[in-house]
């Protein structure tokens, strides 16, 4: 009961869904109960299932046309008087439509039908719109399948006889393939079928002529026939031949080319016969000509070049051949046109003349050995036409139809070795950071005509990251620092210049750290097993240092690079001109290195992993070893592990730190290996991101930003496998900060020494050195030598400091002299100066004794100024007077 109920419910649901899917007219909504039991006969339920199955089957698309006429065959037979033609036609009809009526146009209504049948059963046709039509139900013609139905028809057509060739207008059924068989009562008849009929076969006999032809798709064909005309006897051919015979002597073979230009004056020809020497091989003709070679007596052979049909027009043909290589005293082969063939008969050439041209390939020398016989020398520029033979034309002769002999001396010179592969330029960008890690990007422009691989030696302890050729990644070979990169051959351009192939190598290298106040650095660059015309290197280093003292194999662009070059403007900037020039060259280099590279979609940006921390990794390793040891002990027991090479940790007591429990968990092998490796070695291994698991994979491109100061070096004509190394010294920012002060101090010391020396000499009115001036000069010169020779710092500021110090010293001396002068002079409104106490009395004549006393001793002279002491600047000499006064 339950099973029947389920079937009924399923049938009701299917019926309702099917009705909705078929988009039938809407029915009133059912207002009855929504639950219950429905009983119906099995036949009704089966009908519901069949309807559901029919709805689920996919509907077939309607055919594009109702019917198709595949092929039609006609047999046309003329009566003996050629007044009427009987046509028997058989047409294949394929009806594609399944339902309804089919209307198929067959013959034009001008055809007089005798009979019509479909698959051998008689049928009728209807005339409408100018055609005999077959109108029938599709089911009647379809028969349930798309099998072709055979339509047979018989009709009559009258022959047109209006004084010219006989003909008929044959009505046809438009079909894809129309085959026609025409039976004529007379023999030797020729037929012309329009439009575009093609005669396949013509059979003529006593019973008549049978012609088989194909006719294009049409509703009517016009057939004309007439007696076949007797062949016309053609007059003998008359032609002139111009022959250009070229012979190219190459290193391993001799190639020949014979160009025959036939000028036909009358008649026609089917073939040309030429005579070649017996040693000629590979005789062949270009174009649509066929060659038959037949040996002939006396060491010669005859080549018949067939044109394929009778030619009346001027014709040019080219015949080529080869000879075995011969050097020394030789003679080129004598090739002549023997005769022409016309309708199977031999015809003579009226006249033949031409040229013999000798070509010499690279490394071959062809020279006349004596006087030629049957040929006259001429200039090679007089020879007409072109050739595909290799080598240049060196000797030419005029020839005629007579035999000729040209003695030659052919010499094959030995080839020399040349430079077949080289690097036009090499550009290396080496980016170095403070920790001593460097990434190099080497781009080579290679012209290659012989190599399969390009060899590059990386610097010591360098690691290869990626290789690219023409901007595409390639798989390198080699071991350690030796890298082999597969490279293709360079193609030769139209101008004869080989293609320059960009090859890029990216590597990682550990270099000396650049740190501290000062130090030295040495970099070695990759070596190439090719000649490098120009090796340009750009080294990017930290910008807080000054780099100088360059030495090595490459030439630096400047003697010093660093902040001290433009200290006044910006103590941490570089020459902006160099940066701009490099930015342009860098863009050009990147575009050249990525030439022919495919355009790939931008990769999705993924979060970068956290920076590797060695201490964290060691701590994680200790914890992992501890967990493994604890699991082994719990599963096997400590007493069963006595013979194993593992030290299990002791069971920690409560409160013991986890780091103490790890001390006994390391294995003996691991502990021994860690003891041998230093911290620096482990840190270096951490940064080696290339592992052995990447063998055989294509590399990825790594773009390292160029930051810092740029050191530029160049080297020309670097020999194969020749290493390039540079060295330099650097100074830190604290050292650079002292340069301005040292320069000013040196300039001031020199200025004080020179000023003091000049001032003292002027006061003494003679050259006086003293003690202070030499000391100041020695100190200033020592500072300049320290800056220039030891620190190699720019000393231009010292000269500015010297000039400023001299100016300040002169100004101070001038101010002191002016002050003293103004102090000793009195202004007019101040009156006469008061007499000095104890001043002199009335003027006493010279030699008279003093008044009121006995003549005393004479006054002493002016005391000399001590030579070792210094006198105040601008102080006048002092003398003792009789009264004790001071006179200026």
C-alpha cells in the first residue's frame, strides 16, 4: 500500500512539473485537499513516466534546408541523323525534413519528360515557377532515415542545326556533382561544353565517339560538337641561343651553372639538348623543366631538357651541375647546346654565343695559366644576368659555338683562425651592504659563432642565483664557481653584423665588511672565457664612508667618492651628475638585458616570511630534541637505551628551567658537528638560499635595489679567463668630520707664519726669521702633508684658509698701527701739549756747557734693540735724553 502511494505521489509531482516546463496555458489552481491518497491504473502511471522521459530528451535542431541533391549522372545519346537526343538522368535526393511537405525543383519545364520514378516506383511531377517539381510529404520521402533516394528521369532534347557546329541545350538538375556521358554516332568528334565543362575521356571508334565530362553546378549546359580537324604541319623551328656558363671553384666542390636564353624566330620546340663532360654530376634544371641524362661516347654525356609542351615564345632555362674538387692546373668544362627537338625531330641551332665566367670562393685563387683557345678575355662587368653561385667573379671570356679550352691555375689557400666569439660589452652591478653581503648582476653582450656554452668563473665562495639568455631563464651547468650557460648562435643581420645576445648572471657573494673609522676593501669580479671589449663595473657601497686609494686591474672614474666631495653643500650626498648619468645608463641596460623577454602578468604579492633568527632556531631545535628523547624513553624505557648513541636528558626536578634540561638531549654526532662549526660559518650557511633540491629547475629573477654610493670602474680588452680585482680604502663619518677643521687649522697656521715672517722683515728692513714664524710654518705644512699624503683628503680648503688668515693678520696689524698713530697726535682745538716734567731748558748751543754746573759726561747713544727679543708692532725707537724725557 505504501509503495503504491509513493508511486502515485511521484506521478502527480512529475505531471505538474512537466506541465509547467512545457509552458502550457495556465489552469485553475487546485482548491482541494493538500494531502491524501490517489489511486490510478498502472497504464496511466506509465503514460506519465513516458511523458517525463520524452520531455527529458534533448530536442534536435531543425535542418538548415529541407532537401539536398547530392549527385546527378546523365547519358545523352544522339540518333543516327543527329536530329534528337535522348537523355537518361539519375539523381540522388536526400530529404532532411521529417514532417510536413517537401517541394524539390528538378528540371526546367522546357524538358520534354518521358518518365519519372522514385526508387524504381513511378511518380508524378508538378510544373511551377518554370521547373518540374517534386511535391510530397516529408514522411513519404524521408522513410524514417536520411538515406539518399534515387530519382530517374527520361526526356528528349532537339539538336540545333543552323549551319555551324551541331549543338543542344541540355536541361540539368542543380547538383553538387554532375557527370555527363555523350554518345555521338560519328567518329573523330570534338566536343565543347559550356559553361566550364571539363572533358575527362574521349573514345573514338567505328561505332562513334563517346565523351565523358564533368559539368559545374548549373540548370543548363550547351554542348557543341564537330569533326576533329587534321593536324597542321608546322615549319621547322629557327632559334638563336645565348649561353652564359658560370663555374665556381669552392674549397671542396666545383659548381657550374648554365643559363640558356632561346630566342625563337619561327616554329616551336619541345626540348633542348646540351652536352656535358662525363665527370659532371647532379645535372638538373630549375623551374618546370625535366632533365634526362644519357651517357655519350668519348667521355661526355647528353642532357635533354624538356619544356613539357611546344614553346613558340622566347624561353630561358637554367641548368646546374657539380664536379669533384680539383686544384692545380685545370680547365673548366666546355658545355654547349647541341640541338633542339621539334615534334620528335632534331633541329639545329642557327647560332649560339655567350660567356664563360669563373668564380672564386673564399680561400680559393683562380688565375689564367696561358692563352685560351676558342675564347676571348673580357671584363666581368660585361656579363649579363645574375647567379646564385658562391664566390666573386674573377675572370670572364667570350665564347661561341666552337669548342674552347681555357687553362687555369687553381690554388686552395689554408684558412686562418679568427675571433668567432666575443663579448662586446660587460656590465656588472655589485650591491654591497654593511654586513659584507653582496649581490652581483652581470650582463654580457655576446656575439657567438662557435660556442655552445658560455663559461663564467664567479668570485671566490660566490653562489649562483640565476642565469638568463635573451631575457629568458635557462638552466646552467658546472660546479662550484664554474658556471656553463647554454647560448645560441648569433644570426647575421642584413648589414653583415652578428646579433648581440644578452646573457645575464646573478650571484651572491660574501665580501669584507665595511665598518669602523677606516679600513681597506678588496673585490674580485667574475671572469669570462671570452674576450671582453669593454668591462664596466658599478659597485654600490654604504654611503656613510669616503672611498679613495683605488688600485687594481680596472680604472676608476674618479679618484675619490664619498661625502667629502661636496661637504659644504651636503655632507652625505654624491655628485648629482654621476647619479643622473648612471640612472640613464641603468635604464638602457635593463631594457637591453630584458630584450625578447615575454610579457608576464604581474605576480601576486604574498606576505614575506619573518627574518631568520639563529638563536630562535637553536632554541626550537633544542625543544624538538627534548620532545623526541622523551617519547623514545617513554616507549622503550631508559634501561633499554644503554647501547644507543644518544644521551637522554636526566629527569628534571620541580622548578628546573627548560634550558637546563636540554644540555643532555643532544646526540653525540650533532654535538661534535656543532663544536667544529663557528658562529660565522653557520650564519653564512643561513644566507645561502640555494639548495641542491633546485637542480634542473628554471631560475627566477631577483631585483636588488641599487642604494648607496656608486664606485665606477672600466677596463678595456679583457682577455679570456683574465681576472679583474680592485682594492680601495675607506674612511668613516667621524674621520670625515675632522677634515674641514684640519684644513682650516692648517691654513691658519700657514697664514700666521707667513704674516709674522713678513711683518718682522719689514720692521728690521731686512729678512728676519725669528722663532715663531718657522714653528707656525712647520706645523701648517705638517697638517697639509697629513691631509694630502696620509688621509688623502681634499686640501683645497687649506688654501682658502691661508688666504683668509693672511687677510685677517694684515687687518689686525693695520688697525694697531692706526690706533697708535691716532694716540700720539693731538687735535687742533686741544692746544699745544704740556711740557714734560724735567723737560729741557732753553736751547743751548751745541758744545756749550750746561748752565749752573760743571760739564758732565756726554749723553749715551740710543741703546740697540736686542736681536733675540720682539718689539711691539709699530712702536717707535726710544732714546734717553738729558732730562730723562722720551722723544718720539
